[in-house]
């Protein structure tokens, strides 16, 4: 449900953005999907869907435990600057 601020209805951030922000702060750590779900107030199904759609961000350590990998947001430069 959207949050209301004055007369303007504001949407809450998407689940993907909340999960992305959370894991970006914990790169290199081993974490369980239920920990992400609790911290981001998302369902466990949403977390597993995020993991399936972003496999490059996770490495399976053991059953139910994943290591968080850094994002691949690389900046490429050429003669005119960055792309």
C-alpha cells in the first residue's frame, strides 16, 4: 500500500531495490535468504526470486547459505571519457 505524504501518495521502494541495497552493504558475507527476507521485510519467495534472477550476485556455500558477490557495475573508458 502506498505511503501518504501530505496529499501525494508515495510508493514504497520495490522489493528488488530493498534487497539490492541490503546485499550491497554486505558483499563478501555468507548469508541465508531468510535473513535477507527479515531485514528487508520481503517474503522468502521474493528473496529466492531475486537470487534466481541475479545469480552473478551469489555463490552457494552450503545448502541454504549464499556468499554475496559484488555487483558488476564496471565503468568503461575510451578516448572521449567514460561510457
